[in-house]
């Protein structure tokens, strides 16, 4: 239960083709993240799966059954949105129980399901409160609770953490991952944030202009990006991408070297440059270095490094960990 298969799924709004054609398999119990820049079609794809939009072509199979024409409520999915969409005049209890009430379930059964969900989400003490008396994180948990009570085969999350501040986002990220381990239901999670994708996903689907650039585990994408888009999108700080003469020397049109895969020296190395900005994080030092031959490079060094703006440094790439791309931007 909870497997989803997209077969040549496409979507156009009038003349505008947002999703040309997508094939994708999502296995039961997987946590799949759709990641890509804003406007690339992530929400549209999720809404197609949910049945909130009609496909322009192709089929959506859920548990081996063609669900393309099924109503959203018939698909066994539950969606959690970025805007929590809670009813302000209703208590947490009523908000979480709302879909069950709509489905005509009796009150005792609703209470039981709501209380079980509240226990999972640490909301037991807040059941009689109104949403305005909750923190952002708690409101998001209420929205998740409303999805949980429906016992869906698959949870669909559309940028659920975008409205939260950075610290809370990290917390909720852990909570959602933990919840996934507890419930074991398939989850599809949409975000533009590659860190969320890397930290939460079993499988990442990188989208760009409505096309899948690559599907893989976080470390697959990190170690073996198929093309320049994925190389530049996954990883923080971003991979250094160099073309022209320095790349030709390594037999490629473009070479990619991650900031953490260079050696730094103050006396010798492959590329000489001046430190433009030194970011001292304590755990790491990020150096943005204007080199003489290859432009601006970012280097990441573990721990503290007594290097400052204006210092001369040398950067040497670890050739074993260098990525090579051809003239079409595909990995060689
Ligand atoms: P993302 O979630 O990745 O930011 P969306 O799926 O929301 O992207 O949007 C993808 C593209 O589809 C955008 O160019 C957007 O303007 C367009 N789009 C989305 N919904 C509609 C709609 N109902 N009508 C017309 N264009 C739409
Ligand atoms: Mg979106």
C-alpha cells in the first residue's frame, strides 16, 4: 500500500506547459522529496498527485490502480500545506477532527483518533486552545494532525516549514522525519531548500522547469550529480564550477569541485588568490577567494582558521573528487 507511479504525466495551463512529461516511481513507505527552484512545477506535480489539478496527459497509478480520474478524497492521500489553513474560530481538537466530521464519523470515534494524533504530535495539552494561542510550530503540528487522523496511505507536504523561523524549521524537520519513522506511511515532501531535501529524503527528485533532472538518494546526488544543474543545486556551499582553460586541463568542458574537496595553504598550491570574505562559523571556515586564473572560488575548511580578508592563499583541488562535465553539461 502507498506506492505511487507516474506515467508520462504532463500538465499545461492553457498554452503554458508546466510539466512536459514525467515518469516516476515512489515505493511504499518511502520519504520522497521533490526539490527545485521556485516555479519549477513542484506544487503542480504534488497537486496532480493529490487530484487537486487534472492532468493534461498520462496516468497516475496508486497501489497499482489507475487513480487519474479519481476524486482527491478517493485517493487515500492527505495533504499538508505551507499556509496551515486552520480554522481560527475552532479549537485544536475541532481543527484536527474536521475531516472526520465532514466524513460523518461519530463523535466518540473522532475524539479517539484526534487524541491519538495529539499524543503523537505532543499536542495533548493544547486540544482546547484556538490556533491564535499556539506557536508557529504547534500550528504546523495541528495541520499535520489533521492529515494523520485520516490514516492516509501517503502524506503530501507542500513546503510545510517555509513560514517558520530557521531554528523552528530545524526542529520541525526532525519532528517530521521522526513522525515518518513512527507512522511508516509514504511521504512526498516538496521544498525549494536543498538542505531539507538532503536531510529528510530517502529519495530526492530534482526538478527543473517541469523536468526531472535526477532521482537518487541524498548521497547519490552529492557524489554523482548527473549534470551541471544537479551539481550546482545540491550541496552547501555550492560546488565550484570552472570552465575554459582550467577545465580543459582536466579533460572536460566544465569541472566541478566542492568547497570541502580542496586543500588550502598559505604558501603553495594550484590556484593562488586573495581572500575576499572569510566566514568563521567555528565548526568550519568558508573562504571566498578571488584567484588569479580561475575566478572566485569557495573553500570550506573544518574548524577555525586564522585567515582574514585580504590574505593570500593557495587552493589545490582534490582531483579524485573532481567532477567532469561535457559540452552538454552532462557528467563524464
Ligand atoms: P513551484 O511549486 O515549484 O514553485 P508551481 O508548481 O507552483 O511551482 O508553478 C509552476 C509554474 O506553473 C509557474 O510558472 C506557475 O506560474 C505556473 N502555474 C501554477 N499554477 C498555475 C495556474 N493555476 N494557472 C496558470 N499557471 C500556473
Ligand atoms: Mg510551490
